[in-house]
């Protein structure tokens, strides 16, 4: 039995009917080299043969009575693989648009909490003209309280191999499920933990103040080295930043990774991440121009960072911090935009040892955060203030060699992440085997024309390549407009009061 960290518990309790908190993935497989079709029965047998590799697949969550403490991961004594696998033919028209719509519909549905928090949908019946011969897909859903973007990709990799029809060498662990803990045992554990926390309060306070001083010092150094930084609630209001519904739309654009690397190589000091963020920024600029809704101020992106938290000791779970980055959508020239993004991202290195997101959630109980979130949604406060940031952009470097599920080669993959009120747009960029897939998740109210957005991703890459041919800039140290050189902000304890004071004004609370 293993307790959830404060951050993981927050993801668990923040879930509502219209904000399901799972990470989604759409995986398309090519089985054309095999003599026969890959069936659902074979898929089921393959998944069963790999469950011992990642313990998470057989564990469920048990809550402490009255929510007096964080929940626990426990081995599920009533685990049945049939509760987690579905078989759904694509149906007519069996094309790629139908598949994306099916994935979006599945991402809308929350996972059932009385079972291990994952689900896999096997999809077949594809049109050969649209996909090629002998293709099928798998839609995966895994709860965010168990994974971040990095560990989630590792869990999927546990089901895949670098060669077709491979046999894993891992020693199979015998499964011996135990009875679920009693409410009495959970309450006793919660009492002991609270008593220990009281006794350790002095030590915790010293560590907290040390972290606080370190974060403040690094923030001040960063401010001294820059013209400014994105302030909280200073992002421009866009159509992405209001209340959302429970419905989802899902789209993606696949790009040749060699084109991205070629752009990186033309500007000394640039990174692949800089290029990806510039492509996303250009696509957003095109989309908002088309909608005649491009703000004069730059959009601000929330960029999760995977870190090693001192309070997380499990092989799965979330180990992350976050940075706010100006995307330079107010800069017309794509090369100048890339340079501004590079400086914004690079300057975040001064926060390398900042307090992690898990440490931040230790300040406020996860149940309190969940209650505040429900109040925020119920009062539609996302429609009444300037957003902290406009969207989330996550870049996940994946394996650069082919992977296989039994005899079938993984041909393409696209990933989704949770949405919230005020955050109606999430972008996940994932590179795999020479292809960069940029996937977009939103709601039909926020983005009713997903195809325009995904087409804009390809246009943005073309624009950047053309602009590079015309420029004399060869280094990221080149001059560029100062109004886009502001530093990112890491969400740390030292500036949490700034957020809370602003929130009080929005909600109308007094200091009492």
C-alpha cells in the first residue's frame, strides 16, 4: 500500500464530470507485414502478458474516510482485465476524421474510480484507402494522479517492444492481491501522520523558509537580468480562457522531425524545444488572425517541467514543476519570434532548484484545492478575470526508433491532456521515430474549427523555413525586440501570496 503524494492527490480530487483528469493517447498500428489481421483477442493476451511490468495497472485508489488524508494505492483484489479493455469497430465512414472524433468522445468520459484508473479501447474496421492495409488503433486513458507526461510515455513503452513479436526477459511477479484496508486502519494511519506532522512542524518550517529564501533570491537575480517577466493574471484574454463544457475536440498534425532539426541547426544555440514552441506560436497567431481575435499582447504558455521531487519516491506519479513562457505571438517575423522564445525559455534555468509543484501543494490540502476548483467553476470565475496563462504546451521527447505491439508496428501517436475552466486549449508535442506529432485538445465551444488550427501548424513550419532563408541571423545572441524578452515565472511558494491577493480581488473576498 502506497500513499499518493500531495500533488497526485490534488489531481485526483480536482476531477469533476466536465474536467476528467486522465491523460489520453491515440496509437495507430501497422500490421501489414503479418499474414493475418491482429485481433482483439490477441490484443487482450498481449496486455495480460505485460501487466506485471507496471504495478499501476493492477492498483486502485482507496480514500481515507472523511478525506482526512491523501488516498492510497492498493492492489485491487477484484481486478479483471475485462473491466479495462473495450473493442469498438470504427464504423462508416472509417476515415481519420472519424477516428479523431472517436478519440475525443472517449477522452470526455471520466474513468471509474472503483477500479484501477486506466482503460484501453481497441479500434479496428479501418478503410484501407484512408489508412493503408491492416491497420488498427488503441485509445489509452490513464489517470493524471498516476502519471505525468514523461512517466506516462514510459508506461506505454512497457507494453511495446523494439522488435516485433519480442518476449520480455523480466521475471514475472506472482500476483497476490490482499484485502482492501479497513476504514479503521486508514483513520489510524491518518491520525499517526497528523501527529508526526505536528512534531516535525519546526523542522518543516525551517526547510520551508530556506526554500522560500532560495526562490526569492533566484527570482530577484532573474529580474535584475531582464526587462521584466510575465506577471500573474497578465495574459491577454482569448477565446481559450473561459468556462468549458464536458465535450472535447481532438486534432493533430504530423511533421517531419528532420525539418525541425534543420531549423535548429541554422541558428547557433537554438534548441529543438525552441523550434517546437515557435511552430506552436505561429500556428496560434495564424488561427487567431483567422478568427480576427489576435491580442496585441503576447500569449503566455504554461510549460510543465518534469523534476525530481524530494517528497515523491514512487516509480510512477507526478514529478513536475512549471514555467510561464511568453510565446511572442505579438511578433510578426518567425525568426525574431524564435529568438525571443529561446531567451524566455533559457532564462528559466535560474529556477532549476525552485520549489517543485508537489512542495507547493503541501501548503494547501488537496481537498481544499478541489473545493476551491468547484467554487471557481460553479461561479464561472474564468469568464471574469484575466487569465494567468492562455494555454498549456508540453513537449515530450519520445523514442527515435520503431516500437511494436506484438507483430504490429507503432505508426503514429497523438496525446491529450486535461482541460480546466480557464484553460480550454492544451497542446502536446511528441516526437517518435523521426516524426513530430503536435496534438491539440479543446472543446467545441472554444475551438469549433479544429481543422483550421491543425492546418495552421503546418503553415507555421513553412513560414519559419521561408523566413530563415531570408534572414542574416545566425545565433540566438542576435538582437531582437526588447518587448518580447521578458522572463518566465516558475510557480513557487515565494510568489504564491501574489496569486492569492489577486484572487481575493477577483472573487471579492476581504482579508478576514
